[in-house]
């Protein structure tokens, strides 16, 4: 039996190709690196309303300039100061890593589509604000659901059996393009904070003494203006919910739930 390890290892050493997995299903995708980067940029940083390129140059200051400068160090220092001003020291210390890494943007080819495109994914584990985002997600995830949320396909299969279905009925599924980057982050943070402080739920549940503005500040630190690297260049996401953040799905669900709740108030939700 012939071994494939040799040819695969030779391919991995080549700098002009990318070896990855597809967005759906199993398998291996081998792509020209130029095509890979073009499709990934088209799906992400090409939108200048949501992504900007960052400079590594030290900004001009009136006082003595810092000995070492990098945008990531600036983010770490800002996080440390603000989190320690808001939360008890024992909690704040656990949420401020002493060392972190830049988030890294990569893509999974959508080989199941008629025209090849890319799903951008931000690897955010061990980034400066990941522990804070994870802590907030665990505290707030119960607020991102409503009566219309379905947890998985098994629940959907069970629930749909209770609906009368006629022979001329059809099932329609809607998808939102680039949901995370199109969610208005600041508006959604405000919606989530309002829910968290209804009857002071957040403080009563977790034995804390925060106000709504402080929670919103923590959510902004965890989800907005996320720096990341692509092909050696530093970028920052300036609009939408940070891709790859533990809070991404929670904030996306919160925003979609708010739309459903507004439609329900106006009696404009579709009936089933």
C-alpha cells in the first residue's frame, strides 16, 4: 500500500498554495494562494465600511513616548484599566491576560456553491479580550432567546409535527448574508443591556454592583474594534459584531430576536 504522506508533506511546504477544508462537508481543498486571498478579501476586508487597515507606527504624543508600541499592547492596556475600574479585582484579574496574540483571519471555501466563494472566519482564541467575551457570554446567554428560537434540527422536526400542513404548503428558509458583520453592534449592545438590567436582573443574579453603562462598556471592549492579521497585514473591524468572538452568536441572536419582538408588537409576524 502506497503512502500519501510524502506528497502531502511536499504540498504543505509550498508557499504558493493553500491546503484547507471546505466550508460544508468533508474533504481537502487545495487552492492557489493568490485566488484564496482574493476570495477571502472579497468576503471581508474589501468592505471599507467595516474593516480598516491599521498602522504599526507609534502615534504622536505630547509627553514621553512609550518605549514599546504596538496596537495590540494599546488594546491590552485599555482593557486592563477599564475592566479593573468596573469589576472586582478578583474577577478583573482573571479576565485580563498577561500575554495575548492577534486574531487571525482565514477562510473556508464554499465548494458547495455554484460560484466559488469564501466564508471568513476569525480565530480569536487567546486574544486580549477573549476571556472577557467568554465571561460575558456565559452570564448573558439566557437573554438572547425568545419563543421563536429553535436550538437544533431535532427540535424543529419535533415542533413542526404539531403544525397542520396542507398539500399546497411549502417550506421556506431565509438566510442573512454576512450576519455578524451586518449586526449593528452598538444598537445590539444597548438592547442586551436593557434586558440585563430589567428589574436589576444582572446584579441580583450574579451578586454584582454594576450599572447599565458599565455593562455596555464591557460589551464594547469584548466585541468592537477587534484587531486581526491577514497575510502579514494588520486590520481592525470597525463595524458589526466581532467575528470569532464567543459573544458573536449571542449578539446576533439578540438582534434577530429584537426584530421578531418588534414585529410581534405590531402584529406583523407571519402566522403558522
